[in-house]
C-alpha cells in the first residue's frame, strides 16, 4: 500500500488528524483503483463524520500539490486520483463501466522513444490513456 502520510510528512506537510484520516483512506483506495473525491469522501465519512467534503477536496488538492498523488481526467467527467509510482504505467479505461486498468508494455515504451527520436526529441514524459469497451464473447 502506498503511504501518502509518509510522502507528505517527508515533504514537510503538517499532518493533522483529519489529513491523516484522509491519507489513510486514500492510500487504501488507490491500491484498488482510481477514486474520485466523492468516493473518497464516502469512505472518509465512515471513519469520521466530522470531515466535510470541502475538507476532503482541500486535502486532496494539498496532497497533489505536495506530489503524493496525481490527478487524472479519464473523459468520464470525474477527476480521479492515482499515486506517483517509480514504475511508469499507462491506463485502459472501460467507457461503459468507468473501470480503469493499469498496464505496462515494453514494446510501446520502445515505440514512443523511436517516435520522439524521429521527430528530433528526447522524450521526458508521457501519459497514455486508451478507451475501449469489453469485447462480448
């Protein structure tokens, strides 16, 4: 499990009790998917009814600002969150269910480097999101 609390503390963010609760919930949720703020709020609310959705919004934005998490816009109208990971990965999004699958592909990694080089660039970053529907068998 990704420890958002440790990342934030190491970067100098003061961690209040509410921030700790939100960080714990978010860390556990990100392991299973890419939650949005409403999903995070519902889980946080199960642990502490005194944490408002506004506090969750502010805290998630703060965690992003401190580099503990990153925002994704997967064309479903929701802002979702993921952690920064040492191992780069891309995303396949099911447009019907909204389910997000993380994947890595060595062949694609080579192709993107080749494309950048052919265009005269050294690639420093990229983000790949594929959108699809399940094939009915």
